[in-house]
């Protein structure tokens, strides 16, 4: 049941974010016979001068208090280029074990957890969601995205697991919805996560549904934004997969993730709730207002110190660069890390390939021209995703490069950090290639 629906043509692997720069970087690195020696160098910042310069530009310029880039080559240990302190004016340096709110970088982790259940035969990739969660059996679809909730038509096809994995199920999102649908999401506590204990101008304080079960049931009672399987639209679908995992596995979602993903991967600094004992490693998060960084979620008063009402599979995790690199390293090992099998090779290969339904389009979206796997973008041979506070991470199966960028500011569009990081990464690899050819 788990994999029988996949044609052989879908076993190719691809991946990441704003695609072309990173894809070019991976291609260059693949041609570097001494790339692994470079990454083992003691002064990693010297090995990545353009990356180090961009990080220094933002940290030394007072735009962000810290930034950490992590790199891993093959299955070697990761190295970093790290600058700054956990908060402005702080004394603790940021590094590979600092804690960052990774927000939507939670999505690939949940996507791969879903692939585990596909491998276990508990669910099928094209299985209707209603067979697992019956409340989604007779969905309605808004005639207009901003129209009244009673102006709907029947869904033309059932929501499937494939659609949930690829944001093509037609579901809305509280960061995407408009009009009455947005009001209904907020009134029902169908939130996408948490940001701060502090009131934030322009961001209403919404009380979340009290559990994943309640959250999913309330979501099922509201109309869809689009017909299932027709178009890519960023959505609450990965959070809903958390409830699918609960129902299919018989375990609490957070417990499943701890036992099946975090513990086997050695991710001992990945949390839904940051323990008080670890507050000293937690970064501050900043809101950018007119180019000025202002404290949004200080570590000592962070909302991530509270027990969350539910585990958001699309946005809920705090993690360290080292821990996220271990997740990427497990993927690069096709399900194995440090000799331990975490998930099957076929599950990884399929989850990092293009899973988009043939009926769905990406035209007119901000991922147009790309592909999508299990909760992450797919470009070439890379797979990964970014987070709302400026983070991003990917694994390139062609070159063997694992890369991550960790920083804390919102909204992520305030600075072009991610695009500049990818461009600097490509430039450094080009410089290194020429240096080796001269040697």
C-alpha cells in the first residue's frame, strides 16, 4: 500500500529554495575532487569568503545580532561560519549549538515522518484523506477566495496524502487567506503557529485550538480555498499531516516524532517547547520595522518556553544548526546516520523527488518552474525549505553538500539574506574550483 502507486519515473531526486543559484553551486561542487578537504579545513570562514563576507555585512552592520551558516560534505561532521551573539548587546556567541526558531523548516521533517508511515504500509500516497480522517469526506470549495463561506461548490475529487505533502490539497492558511475564510480560521483557532507572548502591531492574538484533533476537525468544517489537486498553494496541509500521523500510527504526533525521528537521528536539541535549562542557548527573535530590528520574542520571555497547545508540523520546532544538519545527514545517507537505519532508502528517494499531482499547476505561484516533494521544494538534485525567521536548509544529493543558514528576524522578506547567501555560496564554489584548477 505504501509505495505501489509510484511509477518508476518518480524515483529521481531533486531540491531547494530559490533554485538556480543553489543548483549551479551544487553542480560546481560536484566537480571539485578536493571539496571534502576544503570543508575539513580548520578555518571554514576562510574557505567560504563570500559567505563569510555576507554574514559579516549583516552582523557587523547591526541588521541582525547573529548568523550561522553550516556546511557538511558527504557524511562528514558539519562545519560553520558563525558571527555575532545570541542577542544585540549580549555576551554569548552564536554557534552550531545555538537554538533557532526554524518555523517552516519543520515541514520537511514532518514530510519525512509521513514517508515513514507510507513505508510502514499505514497509509498510501494517493489514499483519500477521508479514509483516515472521515471529517474530510464531503468538502466544499469557495467560489471566490475572498467570498462568503456559504458560496461554495462541491469538491470535485477527494483530498489525498500526496496533495497534503505538496500543498495541492486546496486548503487555506492563516498567512494566505483573505476575507471571511481568514476570519473563520482565526475564530476557530486554526493557527499556523506562535510568534511571541508580546502583542505585535498588525498581528492579532489568536487562541489556538486545544489539540491537533480539534484543530483538524475545525479545519474540516470550513470550505477549501481551491479544488483539490489543481494548484500549488501554500497551506495548512503539513500541519494536518501531524493529525494524519496521529491517527495512522496510534501515537501522539510529538511522541511519534521524538521516537521515530529525533532520537534515532541524535537530534537532542530539537524542541516543541524549549526547556528552561536550555534558555541560555536560545536566540532572540527580532521584528524589522522600517529597517530597524526590534525585539519580538526575547529568549528569556519567549513563547517557545510555554507548552504549546498543539505540535504544529508545519512550523512548531526550535532546533540547532547541528541538529538540523543531522536531519540532512540522515537524508543524504538515504535513511541511515552513524550506522543506524532511521527510515528506508526508498522512502527518502521518493520523499525528495517530485510528488506533484499531474493535475496540479504551479504557474503564477512563487515556486513556479520548480517541483515539490514531501514538504520541501525540489530543484535539480536538491531538497529543502526555509523558515519564516530567515532560516533555510537543503541537501544536495548530486554533490553531497548539506547546507543551512540560521538567523532570527521577521518578516524574512525584510532583508535579501537568503538570496545573497545562495549567490555567495555559488560564488565561493566557483572561486574554489578555479583555485584547484590552478593548483
